[in-house]
């Protein structure tokens, strides 16, 4: 992997990790566009640079977490379904889901349509978004965890699934987004540790792999930092419609190509 390829993938990861458009799908699409083949290193690289995005969350929300320690228990509760399903399906996810382009592209479309339906109910007053995270219950947190677990299918979007689950329960869009950020910390760290343990670490020292990892990590951190700040401001005044439309157009275009 060249430094330029690592740089581009770092940008894609940082921008898409916390937007509800599926970072996994975009990394797979971008890798193919760059002519990269899926192998042990590229798979490890894609997981590793997520830690840069997670560092951006910690950097931005460290004080928030300290002043809202009551959210730690709900976040851990939400993490449990994903951890169980991820462990049970880990080999299937890597060997089957990630290699099924039709599944990935269809997931982009299906969740995009779901966003539009959800926002339709909000616009027509059938769903009111009034709750903040101080209202969260462990039952709701567990439900959010099952929504996130759906994102083991590439194209669904971990952030999008959590936000959708929270909005269905009546949480404000920006509050739902913040919860998806916090839940990303244990989720992505656990996925990273699991991949780390299953990877032959000698690949890191091969060729320029070490520098590629460093570039991807730093770029992912910077772009994720900017994307998070933008998303929260955007959701305070806007809906998920733009993301739904984008997903549908992208998915249809890719299926037709």
C-alpha cells in the first residue's frame, strides 16, 4: 500500500465512520477504486485506522464522558449484543459478508429508504423527537445494542443503525448521534483487539506497511474530528434525509455498474 493510498483511505474512514453512510462500504469501494486487493494487511489496515477515528471521539468527548458517567452503564449494555453477535459471526462476516457486493449495495439502499420513512413519520408528527440522553433506560440501551448489531452487515452503518434505533425511541437526532459516538468506543476497540489477535503481526514490518498504518491513523483522526463536529451542528438544524438520498443513489449506481 502506497502512502497516497493510505492517505486517501484515512480520509474516507475519518469522514464516513460517524456519518450514517457506512464506513465499511466506502472503504471497500475506495479500495477497489485504488486497485487494492483484499488481503491480511488491507483488512488489518481498515480496522486499525478506525482507532484514529475513535481517538477523535475521546479527544472531543473526554470531558463530556467525565461529566456524564451515568451513561457508562447504558453504553456497556448496548455493547453486549454487538459483542456476542460479532464473536459468533466473526468468520462469516469476514469471509462472506465483506465479499458480497450485492449485499453491501442493497444494504445501502434499504437503510437509506428506512431513513426517509423515519423522517416522514417525524415530519408528520407521528414520531416526536424530544428525549435527551439523561432519559435513557437500560432497556432502551439494550435495544440500541441490537440495532448496532445489525451493522455486522457491511453497508448498514453502525452509526446509522444506532441513530435510527434511538430516534425510533424518541431521542433527538444530535443526542442519538452522540450516543453512537460513545458506543463506538468499546465497539471498535473490541473489534480492533479481536483482529489484532488474529493477525500475523509480521505484516506490519513488511515493505512500507508501518508507514501506511501511521499515515492512515493520523489522517483518520483529523478527518473524523472535523466530521464529528460538523455532524452535530448539522443535525441540530437538519434531518437524515440527505443521508438517506445519498445512500439510495450510491447503492443503485453501484448495483447498476
